[in-house]
C-alpha cells in the first residue's frame, strides 16, 4: 500500500494522523504513516518543546504540523494588544457562567485559574494571521517538519513561498471543490478533502461526495487525501477507489492509549454513538463537529447569544471546558469528534490501529478483485 504522496513526503504508507498529542504523531510516524501535530492549541514556547520531543523520538522520519487561521476572524482581536477576554461581551460571559453555576461546576483552583486563563488567551492568539505566523516560525527551526497544513482558509502567498524555499510542502483542508481550486492557486501541494462527518471544523458535504469532486478539481496537480469518517481498512480502500492518494484521520486516534484524553474523556468517546457527534458553533464560533452535551445544547437555545467571531468564542469557551474536564462532568463535556466516534468501543494502540487498517485494506482490495474474476 503505497502512493505518490509517500514518495513526496518520505513515508511508507499513506495513512496520515492528525492529533494534538505528540505520542500519537510519533507512533504513527514510526509505524510507517505520517503524523501531523495539531499546533493551534500550543503557545509558541510549548510548541518548541513538543517539536523537540518529537525530533528526539521519531528517528530520522519526517512529520507534519497543522495550524488553524480562520478566513473570518475578529480584526479587533488581531489588533488588540491587551487581554483578549476584555473583548468578550458581558452578555456572553454571563450566559456561560450561568450554565456552569446552574450545574454547580466548581471554579478552577485559585492561582491555577489565572495560569490556565493566561495560557488559553495566549493560545487564542494563534487563531489570527499574526499568531499563526509565530507558530510557522517555530516549525522552520525543525528540519524534520516536511508538511505544514493550514485549516480554515488558503495560506498566504508569502508563507507558502517561505515554506517552499525550506523544502516544506503545504497542505490545506477543503470542504468543497471550490476550496481546492483556491488552495491550488495559493500554491498548496497537498489537498485534504474533509467531509462533513469529520471531527472538528467541518463543512456540509459528505466524504463520499466530496473526495471525487476534489480529485477532479485537482486534475492531477496535487495529491488528495480523504478525510472524515475513516476508521476501517475498507474505508481506506474506498477512499483510494474514489481517487484519493491516501487518508487523513483524526477521531480514530482519540481512542488509543497514546491519545492525550484522560480516562473519563475516553469513556465519553466509547459511549458515544455516531449521531452524538453534532455540528455546533459554541466552541469556536464556526461549526465544529463535537460530542453533544448539555453545554453544547444550551448554546442552541433561543435565549443563547450568537457565538462570537474567532478567536473570541474560543477564548470564552476554553476556560469553561477546562472547568468541566477538571470536574469530570460527562454530561457537560463536548470534545471535538467525528461521526466515526461510534466505531470507538474500547482503548486501542496506535500500533494495532495501523496494523488493522492495513490488514483490512488488503482484505477489501482482495474482495474487490474477486468481483471481476
Ligand atoms: C479532536 C479533533 C480536533 C481537531 N482539530 C483540528 C485542527 O486543529 N486543525 C485541523 O486542521 N483539523 C482538525 N481536526 C480535523 C482533522 O484534521 C481531520 O480532518 C478529521 O479529524 C478527519 O475526520 P475524522 O475525525 O472522521 O477522522 C480535528 C479533529 C478532531 C477529531
């Protein structure tokens, strides 16, 4: 199981793993796939530590990095030099506080609250063009980073140029064929066709419909990875049959022992059905597929304020989420996850997942071949 993209990036199999967890990135890469670290939840200083750790554990293999810079963001936040929470309207803060108070979720411990808050505000800045560039600068210091992926908008031409000069390929997520065209014009080398069933920010079109449309739009100019809903080797085979060069998975890794999720968070994932992974705006201001909870549904009620523009909704949501996690309140817990969450039943390991995907892929290909005998 190999394709053009393996040669372009120097991996053995075209299985790409998006994860915020360095252990997942390292284990997938060591198993022959290509790990991509979701960088938008780190401060530049934290990212430097993470990348150094990955460099130390991944041998001489290449890996990637993913940043999120929304096309529509709060210009006020971009220009604001002070604390971003100063820009949260009182009505929004009061609504969020009431959800937590009504549910009797304890506040964060003193001191800790301030530390976490500052960190979250700092991370909120990553989701502006200037903030995203700070992360790119860190990536440039790590020569094994061979792919930089941009979510939620085309990368800037000057950024693409710098990356290309350093031999780094540029990838971009596409939720429709028009995104693929715009990304190719911006100089993107790898297109990730992400269907609506995916976890995280997601569009309206399903993977089955989107992948061939993006393949057609790419017209051989860039390889396409299929993303959204993939947890089985048969789906990898289906993606290749649709014209993809490989697959890009996110939800699948949440159930591995290497994943960053705490045991109580994994229990939520293993109990969730596919229909529990819904699209809501309360997390970042844009539609994110996430596990449905009392928190996500409160923001859907008619009395809820309209979610804020990025990055301000995250600045409001993330401290509340941290309180929920610390209190281990499953009924309020809404982590990003795709419809594939319904396939996660118990803890696995990255090594097992990589093996099973390839075994099932081979079985699916054999089954297909037998159809034309
Ligand atoms: C928990 C989680 C967080 C995500 N965060 C990001 C992100 O920060 N940047 C990004 O490009 N994609 C993000 N995604 C989307 C993934 O890159 C990927 O496209 C998606 O997970 C694929 O679909 P799947 O979830 O069905 O495997 C996230 C996905 C999950 C599950």
